[in-house]
C-alpha cells in the first residue's frame, strides 16, 4: 500500500475552479474515515447538486473527525477536511460514464467508483484501491 492512500469525495462543490476547498462533517464510507493530511484526494462535483463529476485532484491539508453524537447508537463516521488543488481534470468522468460498470464482481476500477459513489448516491468520502487511484490519475 502507498505511503499515503488515495481517497475521493463526492460533494457539492460551489466553485469547481477554486484553488482550495473546505468540506465540513462529510459522511465517510469504505475506509474514508482514515483520511489524513498529506493524502491525495479526487474531487467529484455531485451531480445531485448540479455538478459534472470529476473536477480536480488535490492534497488534504487538514482532516479532523467529527465527534459522535451522544446517545445515538448508529452513526456514520464524519470528517471535516480542507483540500488544496494540485490538478484539474482533463476529461469528463461522472455518473453517465460510470453507469455501464455495474457487474460488482468484475474488479474494474470504473466499477469500484460506480459502486462506491452511485449505488448509494449520497455525498461522501471514500477510500480507493490502488487500481482506482491509478485509473483516476489518468484523467489528469
């Protein structure tokens, strides 16, 4: 495994051209809660909020777990992060491009991304396999 694992976030991104972003109390799934400063993150502007999918790659400059609520038994871990842009996506990659990849057992990076982001379409931070990270890197 790489020294710094890679992650992806699907969230409302009001300014896809910004140099940095702050995301407060984001839901995490698929080891997304392990995100830390120095990690690479791929940013997807959520189509649910009018975004276009993959917009940028960045580096996490800070990450802080959101405290759990007392007396609530089942809680999805949440993390607040800040991200500095390192590159802009050169090609489109969003729900439309990933939708055909739905054979959950085929091992393809496109399928991993479709599963993690669109099977349950909520916004979230997710951990990526090395294969999915390499696939996303090819968009920059």
